[in-house]
C-alpha cells in the first residue's frame, strides 16, 4: 500500500532543490546549516518511519492524520514518501534516497531498523497482554461519569477545537474518580497515544518501585563500567532522576545532535549519553536531558538482568497492578525501553500514573511506591539554576511559580506537543491532556478555570 498520495511526487526533485537553496540563503527559516542537509534529510525519513509506524499500528491513526502530525516538525518531512508492507513502514525521499524502516511487533510497538549491513539483530521480547476487568476505574474500565464535569470538559474541548489546538483526549479525575473524559474522532478510552517525554515520569516511577522492593537506592553510584575511572563514578541515580548529572548532553532536536542520534539512529539509545563527559559538577546544575532518562532505564534494565527481565518486571510490578492494559512500552533495537520518549498509553492509563502519585504510591489496593519516595520525587532538586524539577517530574515551585495560576503544590508529567498529566494534591485532582499542538496550549488557564468550577460547586 502506497502512502505517496500525500506527497507531491511530480515536483519532488524541484522541492529538494528548493530546500537546498533555502539552506544557503535562509538558514534561520529551516534551522540548520547547508552542511547539515544530509543529516536533516536522513533525520526526516527516520522520524517519519518511526512515528508513522507507531501511529498506524498502535494508535490506529489515519494516514492523513499521520502525514499532518509528522509535517509539524519540519518542512522536509513533506517530501517523504511512506510505504506500508505487512508490519513495516518504509520512508524515503523520492524512491530510494535516505531510506528508513520501522517494524511493528505485538506488545513491543515499532522499532527503527538499522540500515547498516553489520548492525546487530533487533532484540525481540516476549510480552503478554495485561488483562482488563469491568471493575470501576482505576482498577478496571467501568466509569461513572458526572454530568456536570462532563459538560465542563466538553466545553474545554470545544474551545480547543475552535482554536485548532488538535486536542485528542481530556480527562478530569477528582477524589479518585474519573469524573469526565472527552475524545476526538477516531480516539477512544482505549487508544494508546504517544506521551513523548511523559515516558520519563514512568521511568522515574520504575526506579521508585525498585527502591520499594529494596533492590536499589537513589544514592547508588558507580553506575556503569565505562564510568569507573573518572568523575562520572560519583553520579548517582538521584542525579539522573533530577537531571543534575552534569553530563554535557545536547538536548536540541537538530540534525546530528545527541538527542536526534539517540532516538533515531543508535542501536542502543543509552550509548549516546553514556559516552558524554561532564560540563558541570554533579548535583549543582539542572539541565533537561533525555539522555539522563535513557541512562536511568538502561541502568535499571541491567540491574534486573537485561531487556527481557526488565520488560517482565515492568509488566508484573507496574503495568499489571495499575491495570494499564492499553499501554505499549517501545524499545530501542537492543531491546531496552526508550525511557525518555517512546511510551504509548490511553488517556485512562496516563491518568492511572497520575493517580498513583496523588495517592502517595498506592493504587488499586496495592502499595507500589513508598510515601517517602513520593515525597522525595516531588521535592525540589539542589541545583543552583532551577530547583523546580523532581524525579522526572516538573514542579510548580519553590520560588517563582512555574504555573502562577495553579496551586504551589502542583506537579506534572509533560511531553512534546503539549502532552500533560497535571497532579494537584491540594485539590485531590488529576488532569490529563493528549493531543498534537506545536505552539502554545493554555492548560494552565483550563485547569485554573476547572478548579474555580470545583470551588463553586462546594459552596
């Protein structure tokens, strides 16, 4: 099946020539230099293959929607041709330039296939389905929707649509009950949607579960053999969790950057940050880093015995107890969870993670995290530049509030294209938003408005 209907094949070479010209005369427009053109086009096909494969096979998105989603990242992706064959999506420029493939496996999602002839084989994992029940959410999938809150959330959804914000799921959970949920056409309560960097928060929770079982401590150091003979030996799990490792990791998503190489070209994602050297002393400087999250997931996987044991642990100790039956944890080609970016989960499943944290580590009658760990996870880091980040969680304070219209105790899971799980302890509330917004999304105003409605309802 050909997806080239969304591309302008007759003028493909002309458009490629235009891109080359633009890189020479209008670098700020495209964001990369002329000598980065090959890397930019190579990245465009890899990104297109990966997102199209996952969006098609996991989220059941239409091909038209996927083409639009991918194009929001770069004008170069409009030139990419996609073809679908069985379980594989292939992306090329023209019929053969810069080919990239992503392959789908049940319960493991999509993984980019290396184009190098000597590349190691893709690690296949054996994963089981998480059973579902008819119990009331969050233990099962039965809900008791509150008409008042449903009306409020539908109004927010309508406002978003009028502003072309492309919201796909909104959920409002208060006092432990799913009060309202709204979904875009083609999206259901069971549709796994990409959380992008909200995956980091699950990686943090994974570490918390391991701590609760006495298998590790946040103060573990000497984490990797490659770090034993230099100052990186002193970096702790806590440093990775709080993104204060001091490692010089380039988070910019530009052609050839650390982040781009890690997500789209490395056989093992953690190999890129693993090779980085420090540019700050550990613990003193906050620097947002997807590399830190993949180092964290790599360390936890090795601690448990490798990729298969890690996947088994996550299903047995987190996804199963949390009833997260509509979640896919994608891996790199080596089989390690891409803990920074590649988790697809339904709105209800993302909400379960928020409710777990709101409940101080307990959900569905099981204590998965210690209260002490949740307190640490939502406590400011000790950096000298921005303490408002906990264990893979964004914090509202201390100091100048990140979200002034929201309570000071608010904290959140956040991802690219404005994915959000906001936890509001003082209001016993969780708010979930999933969608695909390139620019500003007014979640702060939405949540503040809904909190005002909640206060009015209790008067």
